[in-house]
């Protein structure tokens, strides 16, 4: 070692120690970078922005998934008017997307009945709903329909 420099070999430039305030390791550099980044906004903290209830509802109803969910809820609430009490006990609307109404029936025979009445169900759903019309009725079988609540 020359000149009392620790860690130096003959002919090498002496090593410089880390400058004050400069991170020494990759971990420290990344930690310093994280400290410099702005913190993300905490969702539990309220913002100073104010919105009317009408603006919030307009934003929600403007989203297609929410709007179709509301339409499906309205249809489900009035389902006995659309298909009749007896058929409503054995089937229910489960999805409404892009004009396709999916109806779940309690069994294969009830599914066949819904399929047979699909045209009438489509017309009744269009009378009940406003906006985009129902153009197609698809039937699926769900054996939990029509059984009432299950015991715990």
C-alpha cells in the first residue's frame, strides 16, 4: 500500500469514500428515492373537492355496468308482472348485457318453458325496461331457484 491509503494497490487511484449525504449501497439509494417520491393519497382522508349528489349519481349511471345492473334490478323487481306468478317462482333474470337477457330456470323442464316463451318474455321485458331493448333471451339452469331458503 502506498501513501497510507487503505485498500489501494500500487498504480491504482486511491478509493474515495462516500461523499457526505450520498447513499453507500443500492438499498440506501432506493430508500432515499422512496423518501423523495410523493406519498399516495390516503383513501380514508377526505378531499377538499365537493360534488353534488346529482353529479355523483350521474357519474355512476354513466357507467354501463352500473346502469345495466340498475335495469336488471328493476326487471327483477317486476319479474312476476313480466312472466306471471307461476313462472316467476321457477325462474329469474340473472344478467342483462348488450341486449341479451340471461334467465336462470330451476330445472330443465322449466328452462324449456322459458325457452318456449322467450319471445313473450323479451316483449314483456322491453315494456318494463326503458333504454336499450332486450334482443335475445338466453336460458340457463340453476337448481337452487324455487327451493326457498336453505336451512343453516
